[in-house]
């Protein structure tokens, strides 16, 4: 029994833009079946979090549920797993609570550095995407006219072509029912002060590349890794942007390997 407790790790899972804790429904039971504890977080205005989008004025507002989980955690360190836009939220949390995190796993995720503003890796990719590429996604702004904040809601055509093209149709249908409008992490939301070397920069980082991602493409994932090198790079070659749906067993196998090695 003592040995079992000693080997038990705690995972905290952070979803991507417009998604929620529900997106980890296949991953959570697999990790728990391996005797680990798992917390899937709903960021503000996501999943079953009832806060309205308009109440999110800063990255700290958006990340409050994640910060609450880490601040209430005991001395046990967590493996923080971040998907897509959730990588910026995970980096923000790690900058505040580096001592609570044994490793951050970026899963085909935006991975900030400690030189540029938090939103840099997102803005850099956005510059290469044309308006037509967004298909039926709704993009807009809210908040003050002198300090506009951006929001997004993925459309079904965009989901089918760019996010879920290799995922089961059931998960695509689930997403269409559960997606919510979320803030995009821009400079106006996150500020321009970079994350610190002694905070976020001190935490072990692992990156999982998804080779068939049609949003954060393979070459851009590798660019972020070259921009801010990580401890280890892993890869799921035939996963789309949603590996928790398209390749859940493969993703969990890597997460268990990471926990065994770094937590």
C-alpha cells in the first residue's frame, strides 16, 4: 500500500480555446486506472463554469480556477498538462506556483518563452492565418473601445477541417454541443510583461508534437520548441489537434511515461 501511494502522481489537465474539462473525458479514467489522481479544470467561461465572458478582463481572471487548484494543493507537486491555448494559461500558473509543479506537458500547445510577452506565440501564428482559413469561426471583440479584448467561437466547418479531422464523429458532435465563446489570449488580455526565468522558466517542460494537427501545424510546434527548448520532445505522428479524442491511449501512455520520469 505504501508503495502504491508513493508512485501515485497528480495530474492537472488544462483545456484549449472554446473547450472545457469535458475534453479530457477519455484521458481522465485511463490515468486514474493507473492509480493516479486527476483534476480536469474548467477555465473561466468554459465548460460548466458559469462566469460570463465579459467578466474576463485579464489572463488572471481567465485562469482563476487553475490558480485555485494549485494554491489549494498540498506539498505534493502536480504534472500540469496543457492543450492548445491552455499552454499560455499553464505557463501563467507556473510563473506564480513553480514550486507546485513537477513538469508541464505541452500537448500541441502554444508554449510561451521568458523573453517575449505571453501572447507572442499565439500572435505570431495568427499573423500567418488568413481570414478565409477561419471558415465559419466567429471572431470578435468585447470590453472597452480603448482596450478591446478578443473572443472566438469555433464553427462546425472549422472544427471538422482543422481540429477533429481524425477524431471519432461522436467526439466532433460532442464538441458542437459543448463549445463556448472564449477570450483569445492577446496582449490586451495577458499584458506585455514576459514570464520569469525563476518562475515559469524554472519548471521542467515536455512537448508532445501532434503530426497531423491542422491548426498548430507540425512546423510551428517545432518552431516553438526551437524558440524555447524543452527537456524532452515526444510525438504522436498520426494525431490531429485533439489527441485526447483521436489518440487517447497513445497520449496517456506518454503522460504516464512523463510522470514516471519527471514527477
